[in-house]
C-alpha cells in the first residue's frame, strides 16, 4: 500500500475527516503503514490535518482539494 492509494481514498471520500485507524480499516491495511503514509502526505501538503477535539494526540485527515 502506497501514498497514492491513501491519497485516492481521501479524494474519493472528500468532505469527511478520517482517523488513520478508520482509513486502515476501510482499506484493509495496517494502521502503521497508513500513519506513515499520511505523515508523508502531510509534509507534501496533499492532505489537510487537525488535532481531534475529542482525544489528545489524535489527528484527523481530509483530502486537500
């Protein structure tokens, strides 16, 4: 599973905030690989991210388009 697959998933589901855990379950991939991929996409500014208001140390991600 690579960056393109996660990017495509977020693009297909734009307008909704996702946790890495939710993405990994929907895609059938490990949470670690999804989290690593999301970090790379954040650095490239391909996705939006914010801290969760409900839990500390949890990020939410959305397609940046």
